[in-house]
C-alpha cells in the first residue's frame, strides 16, 4: 500500500492502515460498521501542510465486489492539544523514531482554517482541485467549529457566515448537494443556500469532496421545532402547512430546472416489486417485522394495480424535518445529497415526488413518538396540514393519491425498521407502530 504523494509526510500509508481499520468502524459516517474490512488502501494523498494531509481511502469488505471510498483529513504531531485528545487514532513512529500521534484533523481549528484557505485561493494541489463561482469571494479569518450533530458527513461552520460540508463517503461524479442548489439558484429559487465554492478530486477519479455555502446562523431546524411542539403539546399546524407549501414550491422548481419524464408503463409494477424485495430483506433481518409481511405485501400489490400517472423528476431524495430550516418566518431546504448509501447515479436520477412527501410525513410521526408519551393525534394533524399545504403549491394533491402515498410511506417505514434495529434498537417501536398503522389503513 503506497502513495507517491506522501513522500515527505511524517507518516506512511502502511503505518496508517491498522489505525484506520480500527478507527473507521466507530465513525457515524462509515457505512461498513457492521462488516469486516478485508482490505484498506490509500489511493490518493495530498499534504496540505507539513503535519496535515488529505487522504482518499479505499475500503473493501469480504465477499463484496463493490468498494467504498472515504475522504479523511488527518494530522500527525508529537503533542496533541487537550481538545483533540478524543480525536486521536493512535500513535506511530515518526522521523528519527520519535512518536507521533495521528488524529482526525477536521476537528483541528488550524487545519480547518487551512482547508478553507486552500478553497478560497483556488487552483490544484496534489489530487485536489479547489473552485469557486465567479465574483464570489470566500472571506478569510473566520473561526471554525464542527457541528456536533448526527449526520453521514461532517460540517464545519466558519464564523457563523459559511458552512463547509465534507462528504465523508465519496462516489465518482458530481454530488447532488453541489449540483442541485447551484442549478436552482440559476433558475431563481431562493429557499436553498446557493453554493459559493467547492473542491473535488482530480485523481484517481473525479468526485465532489466538499461544498461551501452561506450559513443561516439564526435558523432552527424543523426537527427541533416539531419535537418541541409535540412534547409541549402546542399547535404546529401553521408551520406544517407552510412546510407543505414550501415542499410543493421546491418540487415545481426542480421540475422546471431539470428534465421531467413520463413514467414508463411498467414503472409502478417495477417499483412495487422493488418495495416487496426490500420488505423480504428487512423481514429476514428483523423478526418483529415478519407478522406484518403479508399485509405490507398487499399494500404494495394495491399500489401496483392502482398505478400512478405522476411524472418522474429530480427530487430532494432524503427529505425530513432535519433537512429544513426555519428562518425569517420561512422554510429553507438544505442537504440535497440524497441518501448517501445509494449509488450516485440513482440519487441523481428522476423519481416520483411522492417519495419526498412520504419522508416528511414519516418525520412528523417520529417527532410525535420520541419521549415517554406518544402523541399520534399531533402527528396526524401535522401530516394532514402538510398535505393540504402541498396541494396549494404543488402540482397534485397528496390526499388524492392515498394508495400511492401509503405504499411509499410503508416502504420508508420498512427501511426505518432495518436502520433502527441495527443502530438504535430503543427507537424500533417508532417505525413498527407506523407499520401496524399502515397495515390497518387499507
């Protein structure tokens, strides 16, 4: 395992391999946490400074043909500040035999400033290329801090002015979180922060690595607002209806900015078959789901028969309350990456907008069931208000496609069952309650 770009770095790729093999599975953004690593290699590396380097790492798992690539920003120093002690991967022998501690430099303020400075200056460095939009200046001298939120990437806020989102798992091609907001901004859509700068790989393949956008410092995410309302039993219907309108406006903007295609004649049948396959897989992993399989299969079968004449278009792809921000009395939409675990081509493809609606409806359900006293009536009222708002600004009424919406909700709930069983068993009752409700509904 070698990389000619690390010729003067204080550590070698061979020294990093065992550290990374132990450290990666513990990271929230590592998609192979439940699988053994069979091979790990550094495929590209660039020194940003004498003790700070950017890596593109390839990870393989036993019995799987596909591999995954991750970007890392690592530091190596004899002495690590106390605030970085919890970010240390391990210790290696450096030049002249002195011990060096390797750490996750994303959390190092000096390294974060260095990275933004490289983006601001632009140009190529090693396997990296830094870009910005014309006439867009990235300011310097901003103090960075990493957002402490549960997500599949890492976000660094600079001086409450900018936010840099680093895509931890990297796939070849342009990331939708750069592509979609940029295209929407060119078409006059103002409810998504437009990217100002970004960086990407130039070798061994092209891939978006990070995007810089304006940071909405005074905003509150929808999950926080909805959860507070559910716990305090306050009215959230106005916000839910506004969010429905905002989602409808977003879908219209996406349809205007990107191509829209008519769904093939067999689209619904194939989609229902895919939902059924996902259900069978989920039931094989989560025994609690098995008593509901027959009724869920019936939900998908009814969807296949009913069909849908909705056109296919670009959508958000992972829409929920955590992906929207409330600021200045309006909703703003962020994180257009889609589900990171899905192939990039699928995330950039055309899909039914019902998928986004179902994701938001499931999110209201989650907000209502967190805590010791579930509030299903609160969720149902918010869901109805959201759909009513969507009907006002979108191109169809969700209440008029109950069979289609129910199938998408059920498919989403099945996905949630697998996720919660693997990562948050205490939350498994939330999607399981939804599964039972959806089985009773038809």
